[in-house]
């Protein structure tokens, strides 16, 4: 995966699609919440079911971006 392609990717869990992804050996890591997505056979797997959550979190709804989204929905009455 080249740097030009990587620079276009955004975290699929970020509702605003602003959080970039950084590459390490086996993952792409969200710049905002540190969620990690696997790289399999050289391709990123940006599927929420495949995410490795940061230490201490047990579900996607606990991520900061998801808590902000839920708080905004509650304010609007969604």
C-alpha cells in the first residue's frame, strides 16, 4: 500500500470522516481514537467487525467518535 493511497483513507468509525489512518506493521491505526484495522494480504480491512479496540474498551460505542455522535443525536432528539 503506497503513501498516496494511505493519505486518502479515513477511519470508517469516524462519523465525520476526518480521522486519518497511520500504518504500522500489521494494522492501520486511527489518528483520533487509536482503533486498529488489520492489513491482510497487503490490503486494509476497514470493516468495523474487524477492528481491534484500544485497551480498556469492549465495544465500538465506547470510542470517543461514537460517544460524540450519540451525544449529538441525543441533543437533536434522534
